[in-house]
C-alpha cells in the first residue's frame, strides 16, 4: 500500500503558497526550484522540474583518469596493483 500524504496550505492574496516541509522533502525541492502543475482526471499533480540529475554536478569529481562504471574502477584497481 502506498503511503498517502495529506497536507494543507493557505493561499495568500498574491496567490502564494508555503509548501509544507514534508512535501518539499518528498519532492526534493528547495528555494528557487521550479514546480510543474499538471491537471489529471483526479485533480492537479505537482512535480519538481528536473533538467538534469541532481547528482550530475558531482560526476567525475575526485576521480581523474578513472573510467565510468564498474569496469572502469576494476581496470583502475588492476593498474594500481600492477596487474
């Protein structure tokens, strides 16, 4: 069974809403992030807009000369061991 989340928020006169902390955590959003509102048959779905993986900025950090994935790491270890 899927864990259902029910939270409420008040809309200001400017149309602004404070998104509850638990909802922000589940969506993985922070200040400045974009949200998409999409109507479906049951209501409106809110999703975080992702242009790239949140981990993309860390790709390759601290691993110069080591190839990607398991094979790259295994090759690097063999070279390190002199095999």
